C-alpha cells in the first residue's frame, strides 16, 4: 500500500486522484445494505490482518485478496478501508464479574437463552480507517483537510449505517418468538367457530385436498386441515390453506405440530402475519383439543427442561461435559459461531463439507466460481457455498489463541450464507430452532437447483427406493421407484432390551408423581433399542387400506414392502425420534439405539419383478376409475354465480369430495380459457402453442426448449406452475425423449442416474439433538477425521473422548 501520511503536497496530490471517481461514489441513503462486517468472498473482517475494503459505490466489503477482483469486474476504484485492533480490557482490581442470568429459554445466543460468551474476557477496539484508490492501493487518511465534502459525507454515511448483518439479524428476529412479541389477533375475541361436529385426532393428519402430511394448518373456524404455502424452492405445501381462506374468509389457522401448553404458531390471513390468539385454548377445545390441563406446574415445560438439563442428562452426555476435551485447530477444524439457534445449520454444513463431492464442487472450484460469478456475490448460492466451504476447510480461520488467554476459537460467522438460504422461507429465515433433518433436505434441494448443467454433489446421497405393492384380493403386484436422500428408520419401543428396568422406572415415576415429587435425574432409564430392530420394522410389510386396485376396479387392501434399489456412496440415516403424543404435546423419544460402526444392508436390496409375479394393469378394465359427479355439489357451486360447465369440471376433478374442495378448484382454474367450455378429454394430437416469453424464462434456468415446452404443456402455459413442475421432473426430462405434441414416439422413461455399489458402510459422522422437541434445544455433530472422533459444538472444535453414538439423530455412513 502506498502511504501518503507524510508531506502535505503528496496528500493533496493523492486527493486529486479522487476527482475522476467522485461521480461514481454515493452514500447509502436509500436503505441499501452495507457489508462492512465481513468480506463477501471470505470471512475476513476489519479485525483481520489486512482489514476490510468497503466499495463506496456498491457498499460490498472485500478482503485484500478479493478487492482487486471487484475492481476488475466493476471498475469501482474507491474503497473505505476499515482496520480494527482488538485490545483486552483488564478487570479493575477488586471488581467482580456480574452474576450470570439464569436462562429462561432452551436456546443459545438469543435473549433469555444460554450465553456462551458470558464470563469471557472483554475487549475494546481501536479503529484505523482510510480511503484507498485502486489499482495501486493509494491511501488517503480521513483527516486530510483537502478531502472533498461529498467524499466526507459518503464516508460518514457508511460508518453510521447499520451493517448488513445487523439488518438481516433484526429481520430474522421480527415476528418470531425469539424477537418482537407477536401482536394479539383482532379476531381472537370474536372468532366465529362453526358447530359442525368436527373433532381432531392427535395423529394421522393429512391435507383434505391433497396427499400432504407435513406443513399442515388447522382452520380455527371450520376445522379444515389443509397444507400451507409452497415455498420459493418448490417445497412446503400446495397453498390449499390460503386458498381456503380466499374462498371462505375464515381468518385464523394454527399449525399442527406446534401446539404446546404455552401456545402454538397461529397465522392470521387477513392481518397477514403470525399472531397471538389470546383464546387459543378455547378455540382448540372446540375441536376436542384440550391444552389447558397440560400445565401441571407453575413453570413452563422449557423452564423445567432447562433446570433438568443444566444438572444432568443428554446435554452433558452429548456435549461430553466433564471430559477434558483437547481443542483442535487447522484445516478442517474450523468452528461456526452460533447466530442464535443456528446450531442446526452449523452441524449440517460441518458434515457436508467433509464429503469429497462437496469439497470438489465448491472448495476446489472456488476461485473459478468467484471469477465467473456476478459482481455482487451475496445473492449467488454457488458463490456463498464456495465461501463457506473454503472457510471451513482452509484452516485460515482456525488458529490457536495467544498463550495466556482464555480465548476460544471464534469460529466463522455464516450470516451471509444463512440470510441467503433462508430468504423467502417461513422457518429458515427466522431465529427459531429448526429440525436438522428438514434443513438438510432444504440444502439438498438448493444444491440440486443450482447445479443444473454442472456436477451435482448431492448424487453422493441419492439412492433409489423400490416399493412393491401387492393387491391382496388379486395377488397382482406393482413396483414403483422414487429417489430419496435419507433413510428414515422407525424406533420400535416394544423391542427394548431392558423392558424390565423400564417397567420398574415407570412404576417409580408414577409413585413419585402421585405424591407430587420427582425422581432424581440420575435415576433416568432409557429404552435400549437394537439397530437391527429399527431395520426390521422399516422392512416389514405395511398394510394399505383403501388402495385402488386396477385389477379389481375397486378399493381394496394391499401390502407394501419397501426396499433399496440402489445404495449411495454416503447413506444418511434418520432415527425417527420426534413424534406427537396422545396429549398433543410434541416430544422426542428419549431412547438409546446401539448404532454400529459397520453395517451391511445387502439383505434390504430390492429385487424388482420376480418370475411368476403378475403385474397390476396400468388402468382398470373400464379404462379409468369411476368418478361420481354429485349433482348437489354442482348446484351449490352454480348458486355462487359460476358457469354450469365450470362447476361440473370442479366436482369431476375433485371426485365429489366436498364443496370446499370443488370451490378451491374453481378458484384456481376460473381464469383458465376453457373453464366454461364443454368438458372433453384432450388427446395428444391436439396442437399446443407454448408462450414464447415463458419458454425463454424456463430455458434461462438451464433447460432445453423441448423440456420447457413439456413443462408448459403440462401446466397449461402457467409459468409459475411450470417452473415447479420442471424441477420436480428433472430426472425424467433428462432421460426421456420429449413428446411435445408431434408424432415422435416417446421412449420409456428412465429411472434416473444413481451410483451403484455394495450395501456395506462405515459410520463417519452423526448429529445429535438435545431437548424435548425440534422447537427447542441444541444440535452438536461428531465427525470421524484422520481416524479419530472430533466434536463440533458450534465454534468449539475438540478431540472427542466419549462420542455418544447411541444418542444421535442423523447418522452418516460411507460405503466401504
């Protein structure tokens, strides 16, 4: 860097170099994000040795290594150089540290939760800020009296602005239970509830209009259970809950699975936000859900669990409390700071970047991604994955602390990454605790979406599931295949090997409760479940009722057997520990499963159609299932002012389920050009003209023209639906000859590409959860590195002494 801290004439000459660039600099008065905490390509900060360079036009921050790259891409030459030196504040003689506040939330790094930094040394900061002009890194001190007024204004504005990280953290907190208090709904006191006799069972929920069994919402007026909104990445629901509101104007819905004695997630559609329902207990009791009797003590369930877990339990075991853990530093041993209930993200990404496929895709190609990517990398998924991967694996941010200090490895702060991958998602954009399994699948979805026409590292997890369905009445079978990335295994409690000890513990627990006492936490007895019992339960035949048999042309009973048609390079196993009890309280099965270091799943390999088996016909003997069109439903819809043909189609396409289902169909399709035309079956010979503008937008995502036409044809030229459709049929499109309305004969669809190999595996990582449900608690991961187990507990990375393999939630196995 060229210094101009001396002679006034040199300083004046340097200031003159600013003149050609003044028209390109500006102040962040428009609410722009100012990235002054961290480099957008790396995890360098103003405290790093070379500081941080903030572009005075784009307000993006860069390390010394990458600021030249931004200059070459944009031509922006003027930067505010921020350099900060941290100095330890000595404790005044005789002074004492304030007492730690008792946590009131089972969370980390948020108000009321555990504060990992409490009791650590305090620091003050000395700042050295200058203006730098590229490409020669000419430095101008802010004290230069020749500095133009407009430049001084820009500098002051950047220094005074909230950083992007602070702005995004505030946005993540807003409207969640970890941030501002949610407003009480204006409907809470006057909500209409229909006397329709609907009672809700505590399990077995399903959307009334589709097959969704997750992200379900109970409308508090009529008791309808419907799926939630479709997220920007294609996951979530099918928008049936919001469509129901649009047709009925029933305003409040509660998310099933979140109901606890202390409340639940309630959404008000016309207020368009999460709200508090001050009469939630009454509204739920209307449908047979009684939560008032679940509060057995003055303390909340979270407070009770905190009291317990601070003394003993899985928290101590999983975090290896009491063990003298040796900190580890260097490449591959970099921790991740907890941003406030972000341990789920930390654990998944630590495990993911130990896999060669992800290292090759993002770490080894990082410089290529940085150079070819947009000039603003904060919104580019691949660039932010590369930034995180390099930060975790390089060792640059994992160095031993100075001798004589109590500093821990600070870890890197994945704030930019979390903000990007959570954008538009109702859960991952908040600071609430999340299910690590759901987050893993969310990341898989994003990686696949942004790996189009590139190597897809998710292929290492991908395997094919074979489902054999046998119609009991006809003995005919059907084989179906689907892709999956995680093997979910049930936990058969009845298979516990210590049944007598559990029974004795239950008796003691009941006796203690009878006299309003608690058993000592040290007396806890966990069910000991063999891993083989979990496998056997998953592989056992499942009875399917109301199965439509194309052989019998009616509903029948069938048996379904699930097997693996292929085995992936890396097999992720989920133990299904989370459930909802009969009392409607979400809970976790506190069990110990003896997960072996080596497993052989060869016996669970699918075999396909066998000699002597007869396949169920594709269609019934009458060519299509019988559909009864209820004339009363048609009449009800017509009374609302819709055309007879449109009403008939609505009832036909919803198979006369209900007036609500038919009305939802009408609301979704009333703008269709053929809504009121006579109902008739379309043939493949009909001409189809794809919208050219929509074609261009889909092709820009990396798909061919033929593939884009097929997607638009399947969705009646609806661009949004076509985008969802094409990503969910990507494998089929890649391997099938396109039928776009011409005379070309369509090839048989391929089952996609999967990596083959044996079913023998070795455990290389596992993620554990501490807490009673996915809504609270903490995640930690253990990874096998260089022949030894290492614990990654947010920013703490250490050699594991007693890896609790029996208490994990997700397990990663590598094929031998």
